[in-house]
C-alpha cells in the first residue's frame, strides 16, 4: 500500500514518535550478522567504521542495502534491524553501518562525526563494489542518515557509481538548522534532553579512549544540541560556527542535483523535522525524487495497522524494500544473464 494510514491510536505525531522509539521489537528470522570493519581514511589506522552485515549465499548476485542510522543511533537501532529483516527476507544483502563513534566504536576513530559526512558511506560503497564485487547497491537512511543518503546522491550528481541503484530517506533532517530550532521548542524538551544526554555520554566515552584530545570542562553546562555543535562539532571540522555547519552539512544544498532514483518519506506532524523544506521546488520538481509527504507518521515512526500475521505495521520499512526491489531488479537480472552466458 503506497498511502500511509497510521494506527488509530498513533495519529498524533508525538505519540507516534515515542511509540516507535520505545516499542520493543524482535526479529527472530534475521540471522546473526557478520562484523565488518572499513578503513574510511586511507593511511590512518585509527579511523575505521564497523558494520553488521547479513549476506545471502553468493552475495554478488543480490542487491545490497546499505543502511544508515540517525543521531545517537547505531546498527542496533530497531528501525535498522526492522529494515534489515524485511530486506533480507526478500533476498537482499544488508550492511547496517555504524557512523563514527556509534555502536560502542569510539576507539576506532580519533575524530568526531557530523551530519553531512558522506565520505565514509561513499568509501564503504566503493569497497563493496570494487572489493566484494557487488553489482547493485541502494542506500537507505533514517533522520540524520536520511540526510546523508540524499546528500551523497546529490554530491554524486550525474556521476553516481553505476552500482548505486537508488537512495531512500525517512524523516531526513535536510535543513539541519530548522530541525535544531524546532528541537528548542518547549513541547520538544524530552527529545532535546535525550539527544543531549547521549551526545554528552558519547563525548565522555570518546575522551576516555583518547585522553587529552578533547576539552570536557564545559560539557556539563551544555543543554541543547546547538550548544554541543557550537562547542565541539563545528570547531572540530573547521566550520565557522554551528550555523555554518548546519548550512553546509544539509542535503538541501545539493538535493536538486540528485540523478538516481530517490525515495523520501516524511510527515507533516514530525515534532522536530519541519515539513516546509519538502515543499521546495528543489525536491518537488526533481523527476528523480519520489516524495511521500504524509499527514501523519511522526519522526521515523510510520506505524500502521497490521494487515497480516507477517506484517508488523512498520510501513516505511516495507516501502523502502519495495523501492529497492523495483530499481535493482533490472540491474541484477542483467548481471545474472551475463554470468550465465
């Protein structure tokens, strides 16, 4: 079903968001992953990222889904595992990538991470195609990961790797400044507190792994994501300030250049991702972008009624898998024809 209908009890954006965050999920059919490390800064052995991978037999004959999590998330986030379970059941390989310092990997990288750092995903994509021989890859991201997926496609423009069959983004933070301002509204204090709590916790773990590398003297006084980025993220990466970082890291700067099939799923009732940017002609007039702007869905929620015993109601995950199947099938069929000749 292409049109999203929320579960009756979850028609409120906050309720949908909180339910999808807190609802326990189990995926007994998803096989245990194989852990894989990628060196994302050639020549620097302390800059690595870790992925949890699910491979089909003869993986080069299957499309691979590279999944990107949101801020303070990890490869173990419920939506990462939910998406992986659905994709693997449909015959796809799945690579659940941890961004730098996420998923208890602070020791693997000397530096930090920011919301527009697409180079890591690009390098992973390159290694999967050039080393593993994967012929078809799709990238799907949630929230911050959605911004990365769209920004990556925009940066590639008309020169995307042939193996990249499409990108998908759920509740992407494509205008980061607007999202941080929305987080500062009174009704969003719980989300702000949760993000800041996790950012500070990760920063303390980072400092323990790399003693003396970061000044934590003012960390305890930080109360907002913007203040954290002003103090740590922006100066670490050479941005003038947090606002300069937000502007340059947002996918909206390059989304009009997207030339691969792209799926965007967003909601009008997202508590802290304003819907206004999704109405921008850069998106609505780009023929390569399939925009699903729903009245309901909250932030990375999109939980509908269950339609069968095999359906858990997580609509966005099903839409991503169907999107990838639609655009990867011709490429995979062509490859299988070649190797059979």
